[in-house]
């Protein structure tokens, strides 16, 4: 059974860092496009970062460029989202997702392109 499990969320002060993990079971992540998305209360789910099949292409939302980094560990079958210089507006539930399509550009950050989703992890940035 294909499953994605996020972890690493929590409460952090502005300017702090967190690393989110998305562990996959039942399938091999490197064969899928993988995205990180977030959703704040009352807002639509938005793409944060993504990595293409094979890990050769990455993309980031403008709001997180230079602060967040996505990476894939094939040995652990896990994708990470390193989040630095966190801001209160980064507060949201964060989800990872995967799909068999090889996604690029804006499609890579479009949640409608992804079929497989984790249950999410909460990130709260507050002093």
C-alpha cells in the first residue's frame, strides 16, 4: 500500500529552522514527482516546493525561495524540506504529495497534479 508520512513539524520562533521529513512506503520516491504543500486556516492549499522524478529538477514558490530547500534521500526513501529563516506567515499544515507524472514548472507546484498525499504536519512560527 502506497503511503506518505510527514514528520518534523512543531513550534518555532521567527528566524528559526525546521526540517520536515516525508517518508514513503509501498513505492520508490525517486520514480515519482514529489511536492510539499501547505495550507493555513481559511486559505487554499499552495505549493511550496517540488522535485521532479529522479530528483533532477526542483522548484520553489517565490515566498520561500532562498529560505527552503527540498532534497531526496534515495537510500531512506524520504524527501526533506529544510526550512530556514521562518516567518509567522509560514505557519500552516504542511503536506507532502507524490505522483507518477514527471512535473515541471508551475505544474510541479500545483496540488491538483498530485494523487498521493500524506496526512500533514503542523508548523507554527510564533514568538
